């Protein structure tokens, strides 16, 4: 399953945190006041990543690298022409059983799981996670955080400036 990016939402800020236990955490503002949707991602070759999504609008609000996946080169460092600035990606909520009808205001579940081809980027100026080998066709950016999206609309990578 690829992680579908279905749009972008205005972002008030994005920041990177790192410590000895969590190698990378990115938070986009504003965060939802409600309980987030969780996407737990296991790497084909190792690694564990968690995404938190706002259940009301699908905005990605947090990325947490729990166990770093294998290190990969930053192959797609050149920014494509098409970029959205001051925005955070909106993730498709259908993996949680979300059906937007007048009768359905809640997802069927709060946790979804998937397996992706995860990689970890750690350069002197950039840290990030790749979700596939595809090249980004466009980027959604907020401050020093860049989200790469493939031409098919899949989440490709998330990088942050150090």
C-alpha cells in the first residue's frame, strides 16, 4: 500500500526535534485538538515510523521515527519545479475506514498499519525518511520541512533541514 497524498492544508509552522531516543520527529502546526489517526509503518528491510493525521481534515501533523530504517543516499535532493509553500500534506483517510457521509463523523478505527520501503537520510544538512524509491514530482513545504509527493500522488519522502 502506498500512502496517498490528496492535497495540502495551510501550515502555521513545522519543526524538527531529535534526541537520543527518537532520531527524528517532525511536527506541523496547527495540531488537531482531537484524537489523531495513527499510521504505523514498518519497513520492508527494517525500521518503524509513525504518522499522526488530523481526523477532521487529513492534515499530517506529526512524523516520528521510532526505529531508524536502513540508511540511504539522498538521491532526490534537487527540488522539482512544482512546490507548494507554507503547507502541510493532506493524507487520504480511507485506510482508517473514513467515509465522508452525513451519518459518519468518525473513522471506523484510529490505527492503520502498512509496510513500505523505508529508508533513512542523514546528511550534514538534512535528515529524512523515504517511503519508496520513486522520485518526487512535487514538494509540499513548510519552513525547513519538505514533503516529496510522486506523480501518482504517493508520499515519497519527508526531509528536514538541520
